[in-house]
C-alpha cells in the first residue's frame, strides 16, 4: 500500500500516536476520531502505517487489535518483535523492551510470533 502523500487524515492519526506512549486499540481510535474520520478511513490509514513500518499491530485480550509505534522498522521488515503487557484492570497495553526467544520448530519456519502478558500494571497494583 504505502503512504503516497501526507493528508490531513494521516496527520490526525499520527498525532494520536504522538500523544500516547502506550498502544491504542482500533476501537479506541475509531471512538477518539469519530468527529474527524470515519471507521473505514481509520482502518485504511492504520493498514498503510503498518505496511510502511511506522506502526505494528497485535491482538490483545478478547481478540481486539491494538497498534503501537514501531522502532526501527521499514516497509520491508518489522524488526521490533517484542511481547506486550495488558493490564487486566485498566486495560492499558504497553510494549515490553524484553526478548522472549522463539524456539526452533522442526520442519517449520516461524515468520512471526505474538506474546501477550496479562496482569496488573504499576498504577493498578
């Protein structure tokens, strides 16, 4: 897909990620931006940003898709593979700066893995 031009819609979406150091769910983005962007535009821009290596996505609790800013990724490769933590009380989701090794699998090649750790964040303890 790729971002071909910087639109006002794109700027609005990027501003949401610049305001937050946490991951943001697609549902929350649609709610936050409902007066500026429709749902289809939100998903279209999220797809473009992910394709361009600016955002990465993962599934949180209840199968909800979350997005967070990438660190060092590009159009050709997402290199910031890491686990995520979701608070079971407040729902906040964070990228964790730790590595969890993916085991080698016989007769298979792992292309990606998603690890979600659930518990209580420091604010909810």
